[in-house]
C-alpha cells in the first residue's frame, strides 16, 4: 500500500541447512490507531495516481486481522 503497488513482497520460506548458520532479525513498526495509511506522497507526486484509498491504521489492522491479505481488493480505488 505505501509503495502504491510498486514494491511487491516476495513469498518466502525458511529452509534449514545443517552446514550454514542462519540469523533472522524481525522488527515491527506500529503506527497509532489514528495514523492514516496511504500511498507515500513521494510516489504519487511523480505523476503516478494512487491506487489505494487512505484509511486509519485501526481500520487497516482490523480488516487485515479478520480477512487477511484478501481485503487488499477493498482498498483499491480503481
């Protein structure tokens, strides 16, 4: 959503390997409930139109937790 559809997350999985060590670092960013989730202005100011509507983070999180990534279609402006 923030990249306005320009960056696509890759599917991934962990495969254990007995020959090499693997280190994973996870980090999380949590906006306030009122924070508006929308495409980054710098990506739409370069002439691209936004493809996702802006919604409060609380609504975004509620939808994601109940519908999973399937709710992405509901965010599309087109």
